[in-house]
């Protein structure tokens, strides 16, 4: 009684005979690490860039506001803003 084993088919991705893959087959590894490094750099630099954009916008708004107001009007505006800030602080305490 002879038993026949089914012929085995090797996957094209697996190296034949357990050999190490050639360097030509490993080009994906450095590209993967380069892409990962690039993604990490972009993600870490994004908040810094956004802060710079926000600061620039705040300066331009302050310049535009101060250019059209007199000193007395600026002091009055500051007083109003302080009152609003205090009112919002107390309302946050009451709400929570």
C-alpha cells in the first residue's frame, strides 16, 4: 500500500529552501522606515506651525484694532474686556 503525498507548491514570496532574501527583495524596509519618520515629523511639527499662524493672526488683529482707536477708546475696550473675562470666569464656575 503506497501513499502518495500531494505535490507542494511554494509561495513566490517565501524564499526557496529557507535561504535569506536577496537585497533586491528588501527595498520596502528602508522605504517603510522613511515614510514612518516623515509622518512622525509632520505630526510633531504641526502644532508648532499652527501656533505660529495663530500668533501672526493675533498680532495683525491687535494692529488693526489699535490703529483705528484712540488711547481713551483702547482703555475703555480693555475695561470692557476685563469685565467680560471676569463674568465668563464666574459663569463657568456656576455652570459646572
